C-alpha cells in the first residue's frame, strides 16, 4: 500500500472508531433519558448503508467519513407530533440535556482508558531513553553517551517518548529540571538540565535538537555510505569503511565525526583517521577542507563523507508490557498525564508561551496514523487513545457548535433560570463557526508548511 493510500485508509479507520464511540455516547444516554433518536450516522452526506431498528432509529454509514452525528427529536429542528412531545430533546430537563451532550466526550475518555489498557497488556515496543550523543545544554549538564534517563524531576521515565514529552513541556516553560541517570557502567548520578538557558526562539517542534540531545536509537553507525568527489576523503577513505577514531578521539556514531572534524580543522594540519575496512584496522593520514554553506554563508570544515543506512529505523530496545491487573491503574495514570499535558499545552498556546506550530491538521494526523499502524497494533492503539482523548478535550472547549458550547448554554440557563434567546444562540453559532474555521485554517497551514519543509530538506 502506498504512503498516500495508507495514510488515507488508516485515517478513515481511526475516524470511524472514534466517531462511532463518541456518537454512541450521545445515543446511549439520550435513550436512557427518554429522548427519541431519529438517526445515528457515521459520516456525512448520502448514506452508503442504513437500517432502522424497532425503536425507529435509522443507523447509517455515510459517504464522507469526516465525522458523524446523532439526530434527535427536537422542536428546534421541526414540528413534533403532540403524542411524541415527551420524547423531544428540548422538552427534557436541563440536567438531562447536559448529560446527553457530555456523554459524547465522556465516551471518548472511557475509550482512551480502554485502548491504553489493551496497549499495556499487549505490550508496546519502544526505545529506551538512552543518550546517543550530547552537545549544547545536554553536554553542559554532563550527559554522556550511554546514559539512560531513569527519572525527570522524580517522575519515572520508561521510554524516550516519555522523556521527550516531559522535556518539551519543561523547555516551553524555560524550567530547569533534574535528571536521574544510569551510566553505561551502571553508576547512578543526578544532573540538572538548565532549560532556562534556551533561547526565546528555539524550535519547539524539535526540542531534542535545541537541547543538544540525540537519542541512542537516532544515531547512525559511523560507516561511510558516500564520499563526495574532490573532497578531503576522496581517494583515501572508501565507501564501506567504518570510522573508529579521529586524531586519537574515539568515534561511536556518524554524528561524532562532525564535531571532531571542526576541532581538527581549527587546529590545522594532518591527522590520522582510523577505520575498520572489511575487518582490517587502518590508520590513514589526511586533512579536512574548508567549506562554505551556500544557504547560510557559514564556514565549516569537512571530509566529504555521507552516512550509510540513513532512513533505516533502529530496532526497539525495550517493551512496555503489564499484566491485566497492573495495566488498569497504569491506563488511568497514563490518561491522567495525557489530560494534564494536553490542557497545559492549550493554556500555553493561549498565553503564547507555546508556538501555534504545535497545532496539527488532518494531513499530519493521517501521516501519524499510517506510521503508527506500520509499527504494530500496540502503537496504533496508542495513537487511537491519544486521538480519542484529543477529540474529548476539543469537544469540551466552550465554543458554540461544539459539545462544550452547548454545555455553556445549558450552564447559563441554569444560572438565569431560562434558556438563552434564539438570537443569542444564532450569534454564538456564527462565532463558533468562525473560530473553528480559523483553527482549521491554521492547522492546514502548519500541515502544508511541514510537507514543504520535508520536500526541500
């Protein structure tokens, strides 16, 4: 399956699951409150399939798989027969209407916990939070290759994803954090990462790079895949050589070569590059050449080497797996952390501490859906859980046309003792549509910008 078709397919699958559970929440509570449900639709537009149950509810799958809805008997939607007035949504008490509207986001929250429970029971393969290379702030904190991050500010870290999520939030807040590390030799130590020293304009989409931290699974072996013609290494080093040392300094990964070459170039003169060539150790003498980056004008020193095996993902080196009982509190704990992080990010974007570039649209979500599906069932369940939680939170935002907007109307009704006037409700709907259109426009802009960036890099 091609990348595009795969992204579309898994996006449709994800939306189908999430929308079905969301709308089922509305449907189930509405029925328990005595509201007549006319239609339960997954998707919009012309139904591709439908059937009607004994209660008169039409269940349908429609042609446009971008959402869904539950249509209830309501005098605001049209005339209601006198014999069915007691089943009309608008005739129910305000508390019943609140329950029906809140049931959709609540269903997504329950689904999030359930999906995480299944994920933990199956076991999600992942990468450990092991340092591959440290520069910048990470080097200043004395992080070293092979260090494994065990905890951040006392909170246990299981994977590099756990660590990155915590690091991202702390970086946005410019908050110094304490890392508990286990070295490659098994020694334990504590270090402070001074995130308060990050520049104001650091790239919030790549916090690891801003900190100067490369995870172990992101490092490439120091094996030469290509040598540029006319470069310093041409005719001396060979494709397939694995660099093991430069001027006596050990090389563990391809990323170690650049900094060592810069030091060597500023120092000047010839030096030995030690390589492993088909099992034979060789020491070859050469000197780097001075280069200029045409885009930035920056001068640097280079040997003219390119890595082998780029784009090949490293193998997972750890697995998050729990028994069925232990997975229950873990699923609730993970959901709580995700809720806190999500609400915190929304607050930071409203206060402009977090960049609006953090907002992703359907193009990015489709790509992530496809990528997670490729990594296996557990990763796709994690993606669905995150999407389900996001859908719950977004729908609870107090924006008219969303569930949260309707809940706001009902809370106002509770306070003032009567419903809002139709004129105010219509005005609110226009404001809500404008807000959603602006949010969607920003999300699409970010998506297109990411795609264009990937094309030119």
